C-alpha cells in the first residue's frame, strides 16, 4: 500500500493544505508538470506561508512563494528577497489557480497529492483512513476535518 494519496474533493484538499504543516504536490494531468509546496501556518494560524520545492533536497530546498490570508493567496512579497519565486513563475501561477478554485469550493483541473505525512504534525501516516484524509487520528479532530460522502 502506498503512503501517498490523491485528493478527489475540495473538502479533502483545503483542510489538509491549511492543516498547519502540509506538503502537497500539484500535477497537471495534461502535461505531467508537477510542483511541490510546503504550507506552514503562523503561530496564531491566521496566515499560511507557501514555499516551493526548488532543488533536489526535498526537506531543505524550499523557496518563498507567498501567503494565504483570509482565504486569498498573495504571491510574492512587497519587497522581494533574493531567491523568492516570482509571481509570474509557472509554479506560482499553478498554486494561485489551484487555491482560487479550492477557495470557491471547486476542484481544480490538477491532481493534488500529499506525501503520506500528516498535514498538521507532519508525522508519517500509516493507517489507511489517515492516508486517505491526510491527517493522523489525533490531529484530524484538532483541525475540524469531517469527511463527507460524495
């Protein structure tokens, strides 16, 4: 059994991405292009910082992409820093498109995958229902996630 899972609905993807410690990969079904992002919550949980995997070390090679605040993705910074990803970069446009759709309750025309780690605490997921939801059994209740029937 794989520990990776693809989200099939907004009620799965949005809570995971806002869980506080999520890593997601977006894949274009048309081109196969993929981008991996880390989304981390601020201490108060009001802002989520989005970074893009930009090198071979999938733990450390992330560069700042933007923030999610009040359900809106804001690419870039007012004063960009060296190494930041530009707002017109394909990776930034892909995330902006995906988030805009999810914020409206619409599943985007991209695949959204998680890497088998809890979206809240980042521990490895091992229980099939946890792999499906993206949250471990302790964390799922803390993020207010409730699975819905499709």
